């Protein structure tokens, strides 16, 4: 069985060595890049299962790299940054990153985030008992991990699909922020309401006819969200 391939991108050689050593010790295949342009070349020419991406790099920063990768790939991206500002985190998540970790970070925490992102990609996930979900023009095939609206396929990242799937198997039920975060991301994310807000926004842009007046993903103010059944 092929090893899970992780691309680590950082301009700090010490961090590259640290991450390579720890990832390889856990059985991962690891490639490295020291800047954004090298990252794009490696990602385009090699199959990778996940990218760990620094933000502040020469030649091409991580924000632009993330934006470009999302134009052609849904590979999970875990962002690393020395900047802990909420605006930076939101910007990266809105551009398609799956997670955001501020430096300095603990190896155990990073590995937990890597495992969460890989789980969303379907490598260790089974489909729900029912085969799919339909509401109005929205159709979800759980086994094939495909989503369509009005007969046209919609491309979702692994994390976006995991969130939509969780809402769909709990149709017409109000799920609190904490319930969704713990079920989709894990218990360590239970306070990350901003993650949820951003990912719901990303989903609405892709599946809603009018994202500002959502038909499917309904907000329950102060509580959470529910996926509504519509005719």
C-alpha cells in the first residue's frame, strides 16, 4: 500500500527538518519546498495527499499559493503562520485552506490537524448508512462523494464535503456550533466558531442560488445551522 504523501513548504530549514523527521517517523512519505513557486511545481508534477504550507515565504507567499492551488486541486492544505491575527486566518480559510496553525506550534497538535485533514479527504472515512440526499435541486452522493445542483456537478474540498455530509445526515435538525465542530473537525476545535462560519460561507457560495439568502443551509441565530429539505 502506498504511503500517504505530504508536501511540506517552509523557507526555514530548521522547521523543514523538524517536520520531515516527525512525519517520516509516523510513516508518511515527505517532499519539501522552500518557497511558493517550488511548491506549485512539486504539487503540479507529483501526487500529494496533503500540503503543510507556510505563509511568509520568498518569491510567492502562501496565501497566493493557496489561491492558485484551489483553482485546480482540492488537496487538503494546512497553513502555518507566525501571524496569529484573526484576519489572516479568515483570509486563508476563505481562499480554501483546510486548517490554520500559528507558530510556534506543538508537534502533537500539528499531527492532530494533519490527521483531521486527511480524514476529511476520505482516506479513513466510510459513507453514511443511506446512499445519498436530495433537497430541491441539491443532490449529494455520499459513496461517490459527489455533489450537484440543478444537474451540474459542484466541486468541493474534502472539508467542505465533510461538513455538508454531516448537515445532510441530520436533515432538518438544528445542530449547534459545538456539535458541528466536534463532529466534523474534532473536540479540539470546539471553540473555533470562525472556522465554521467561513466554511458555511464557502459552501453557500457553491450550492446556493443566492448565498445571501440561503435556501438550503439555514442559520439559527446564536445556536448553529440546519440543512433544510425543500421541494
